[in-house]
């Protein structure tokens, strides 16, 4: 894989980490305000993003092993 592709995946990984963290924090705020439906939605979206982060991480680890 080209270094530019690896760099793009690493940047996407970092950005998605920030986004997932943001959504988890917003979910906690919603819970604190007893907005359970909003909290659930925010947490679910953060979870989906986290799944994508894990997928990118696997690719990056495989690239390091080569």
C-alpha cells in the first residue's frame, strides 16, 4: 500500500477518534440531563464510529507487519 494511503487512513483514524469521543461526551451530557432518547442515539452513533475505528486499526496494524 502506498504511504499516502497509509497516511490518509491514519488521519481518518485520528479524526474518527475525536468524533467518537465528542459523541460519547455529548451522550453523557444528555444522560446527565435525563434526555435518554438523545443519549441513546448519540451513544449508538459513537459506537458505529468506534467500529469503523477498529476496522481501520486492523488495516494499519497489518500494514506495519509488512
